[in-house]
């Protein structure tokens, strides 16, 4: 076991306290579980990106081509045109 002192904001503390109820009220156990899940999610995303690499690259190319050809407008330009 490692002891580490961290500072979190009030919203994060509220969320951690809620999650801790599933771990007998222990925020350390809840945080440990979240970190493990985060690692699993990252691994899943990496695998998914690799599996769909060709499709994702094709989407990026279509998007970049659309901007180069002037068919698309950036969100910043839309806001500027509409005074937002």
C-alpha cells in the first residue's frame, strides 16, 4: 500500500464520495478502481483505433480536403460571421 496526499476540487470530492459508497465508503479503494478502469479504457481505445485505422485516416483526409477546398467552415468563422 502506498500513502499519497492529493488535493481535489469540491466537485471531484463529491463524485469520489458518491463512488466510495460502492467500496464500503473507502475513497482510496474507489480511486484505485477508477485508475484501473482508466487504464483498461485507454487500452480499449488504442486497440479500437488500430482496428479502424484506415477508416479514421480516411475521415481525417476527407475533412482536411473539405477545408482546403472551402466546402467547410470552422466554428470560429461561423461565430465571427454571426457575431457570437
